[in-house]
């Protein structure tokens, strides 16, 4: 089985299509925070730490990561205009 794409040159990508698969390739700049779901997660983590800055226990480090639920993660992808 071939890979669905391969790099041809520095800026070109050759797309292989299969009979049952239709894909759309969108080229983005190398880094665009608006389209990066992890940026939304980082904002959530930083907001939690700003609100709980007086808590000096080590548990404060793990807490914001547990607050990112699968539903919130899916929301980060939707906000980034990815389809989930």
C-alpha cells in the first residue's frame, strides 16, 4: 500500500488518491496559532494557574491537565476550524 502523499520537492506535495477517498489539501503557513488546538489548551492551563497562584502544593501542577476533558479537547479542535 502506498502512502497517501509524498514529498516531491521543497514546496511540492504529490497527492495519491484512492477510489473511495476524497481529500482536500489546505496549505497553511509553518506556524499559525489560530489553527493550532494546543494553543487553546495552553491558554486554559495558564488561566487555571493564574486563578490558583496561591496554592503552593505540588498537586497544582497536575490539576489543570485533568481539567482538559475530551469534550474540551474536541472544542479546541472545533475552535481551530478542524473537523472532529
